[in-house]
C-alpha cells in the first residue's frame, strides 16, 4: 500500500508541475539580468522550456543550492556542469528515495544523489560552454566514486551514460546546465556480476572463463564494452550453413584450440572504452582487445551484411559500473589473414572468368600495389573479375595487361584501393582512393558486385570479405581514373 501511495503522489507531482516558490529568488530580478550573467541556479529559475521546480527544491533541501550560486560568494571562480533532470525525469529517483515528494526526502540521501549530477571543471580548463566542446569519455562527479559518461552519436548528438537524452543546454556565468530527461542513477553491479548472474549469457561466460578473460571484468577502475551473443544465438550460429566454428566450450581443450578461442573472445571486447551507442559513422572503427577493429556498415550491421552479419539487439544493453554489455544476434569472428594474403589465394579459373581473379592479381603484382595491401591498414580493395578485365582490355584494344603502360596500370590499380574499410551497404557514394582521385563507387547490387548467397558460405569470398587490415569487394567492372585517359566499360 505504501508503495502504491508513493507512486500516486509522484504521478500527481509530475503532472501538476509542482511550483515551488520557496526556492526561487525574485523572478523579476532574474529576468532583468543578461543571459550570460545568470549563475546556474538563476538559469534553472528562468528556464521555461523545461520545468525545474523539483530540482530547485531538491538543491535547497540538500544544501547544494549555494554551491551553484555565484552570489553566495563561496565558489566565485569555480565552474560546473549540472546535469539537470526536468520534472518529468524524477519519478524513478523519488521511488528509489522512497518518498512521494522532494520535501519528504532525507537531506543526506538527496545530497548524495545530486552530487552525482555535478561535474566541476579543473582550474586550468578552457572556456567550455556545451558538451559538444568536450571529449567523449568518463568524468568524475562531486560524489566520490560516481562518474558520468559523455558520448556522441553519428551526428554528434550527446548522450549521458549512453541512454539519457539531452533535452537542451544553457550557458551560465559559472558553467552550464545540461537538461536531461531522467535523473542519473548509476549502475550498482560490475560486468563480472552481470555475467555471473545472467542465465542467458552462461555459455558466453563459460567461454570467457575457459581462456581466462572473465576476471578482468571485476576491475571497477577499467572500462569495457562487451558484445555478447546469448545462449540461444550461439546455438543458432552452429546450425547456419557454412558457419566455420562450433563455439561449444567442450570443443576447446588443446593449446591450439584455446588460442583460437582466446582470439575469438577478445574480438568481442573493447577495453578502455564504454561504447553505449554504436555509431553508424562508417569510417569510425572500434578497436577490440584482440587489436583488430570492428565497424558498423551504413545499415548498422557490425562488420557488414556479408561478413559477420551481426546486429545489436536494440534496447537490451546491460549497464554496469565498469562498462556495458550489448546483446548481439551472432558471434563475431576475427580475421586470420590480411588483404594481400587473401588475394593471393583467390581462385584462378580460366574456364570461368566470372569467378576468377588471376588478372587482377597479376596487375597488382606487376605494379607493386600488392605490397601496399600488406603494409596499409583499414583499406578496401575493389577486385575486378577476369571477365571484367577482359572486357576492359578489349574495349581499349589491348591483348593483355602487359600491353598497358606500367604507369597507367599502376594508377588504375591504386584507384581500386579505397583508403578506409568499406562494406557493401556503404557503397553508391564517392570515396577516397590510394591513387588520389575520388572514386564514385558502384551502386550495391549484384549486377555490380559478385554476391555470395550466405555469409561464410563461400571460401573464395565475394563481397564484404573482412580481413585483418581491410576488406575485399569483388566487382564486375574495371574502374578507370580520369587521368589515365582510357575507356571504362559502361
């Protein structure tokens, strides 16, 4: 009954607006001040876009109001960020405090809660008046041991602790106010505790334990992001046609098997960073604990639709003191070769030029570009089929690739190396090349690319062939840069 009574009172307060006159200074006095002369408390009093009456009362009850007031004279030179919950964001916090209204809260408990909403700038910090001028990362609040994580989505929109939406920001004389839609309630468990207690991740946890990677998640001074397939999804991957490994813990006992498993599990972990919102910025990689990067394609799929084909289960992230766990629908598998090594193994089939890559390999070798594919990191090679090369040679009246002047052939092959890791879903736009010109990439269709029916199903690889230092995309046309002045097949 008591809990229901609290809930009813909270709902009344949040819908009624709960105007608190006692914590406001004279409104006319605040209105007359220039916008940049108001301190944080005055900004809260003046703001009409978001209602901060509950927060203002909370600051007063907790004794923190004067900390954020310049005119109080206690902290004239200090600058703060106040992460300020609007009235509608107080429901869970009031419930956690066990009271229907702020006025009934224990001042000490309320103070501890609010200290976790305040960040104090270092004395040598430059002029920062919004989150966009800050680096993504973890910032300590005035509450001992409680941090705030600031991160940004692909468009630069900031999030707090990965999930709290920033409604708006306001500059103050002594810092700035970040209006948030929820009170910040820090996680109480470590990643290790979540992995130990989540029955859906028991197999994944066993795999981590088998290679000695589970204990690191007890460290609250370190940050991690884990991509974890559930028990069901691990079993599902085993039944897929062409999937190269059965990730059953019982299958890994020998040193070689355990070394392979160790590489796979490290590829599911980002150490030193809490990635709450995975960005679809396709040129932004995430470096894993294996030291191989992973990346989302433009469709939001990790490592491409035709490679790992892994998607994050939306809304199922688990937040911990020292990181975040994202549920994913398939396991991630690292590459064990680089781009050069893979191209040297591509099939050579004179009887089937649509599935043969001998001419592209010869051209890369003649020009020396093949060695760039061993040296460079985060590249994408557009690899024409032999059929594509034969059509190009015929159009330009060459009998073989050896008839093409070496300087022109070198420019052509460098034009086929994109200087970023690009996936099938990313194509159809211009991209930078090793040759220097931008290439208008072909629209992602099977008419332009050699598409395999299933990921992992074709050992030769076709599109989204993910290697340790980049990707290979097999194409049906030789692309020609303008400066070589040769014809390109339409």
